[in-house]
C-alpha cells in the first residue's frame, strides 16, 4: 500500500515499518508517523434569492469540475474562520466568520503530492444579499455561477462530499429560511 512518508522525519532513515493502514514506524529510532484526516472548511453561500454560489475549479484535483469556496483549515483557525478566509481568497467576498453557521461534516479524499489523503470537510452556511462585487481568483476559480439548489448538477462536482452537502441542504429546508445574521 502506498504511504505518504518515505523517510523518517526525525532521523531520516529509509525503513518505515507499516504498523496499520494509518501508522508507519521508524525501524531505527521508533518515531511514529500517522495518516490522520485533514480538516477543511467549505462555504455554502446563499443569496436573498436562495441561490447557491457554485464555482468551477481552476486547479487540480478536479480541474473544471464544480465545487464551492473552501480549503484546508490553517493553524489557529476555527472552521468558521477558515470558511470566511477561503471565501475571501477565492471570490473576494468579505463574509465575517460570525455569519457562517455549521451545517454538516462529511468525509472526503484529496490527492496531494502523490498521496490520496483523507479529509474531513466541514460545511458552513452563510447568507448574503447578493453576489455583487464577486471577483474570482483565476488561479482558484475558472467560473462562478449562482444556482437554485434544485438546479445544481450534483454529478458534476469534483468531490462526493460537496454533492452530498448540497443534497442535504436541499432537504434541510434551510434555503427557505429568511436572511439571518
Ligand atoms: Zn527514525
């Protein structure tokens, strides 16, 4: 089974023993390396007309497929702060962390540096009046589209977690709630 660690990150020895599907132990010094889920924040942003902000991904993995603003949560950040920052970086929209409400967490897998890492995607919902002023970062976002939830083509998402979150949002009835802050 492929593993993300080729050498001991403590002593540099090349002999990592596979202890389980998520633990690799250095045969020389005993240093233990783990695969643990990487937390990511994803923003489900609705406007006053109950349209969801869907983006077309501008980079791999999933280049050209659909998604929502989001990314890996950085050290010291809360999930809401991560959702706010990623939204700002990718779309230019300034939505404060307090405007995001936790919705659901779903497992995902993300190809990075030659290894498929497990991630745990945390989805947060925010409501804004409109998407006016949105400025997509072309390095991240190829195209952006406000879409009615019922019209989002779930099969075109890069990640199953994203499609599942949108499906659950449809069922939740959240999209019918009034604008809140
Ligand atoms: Zn070692």
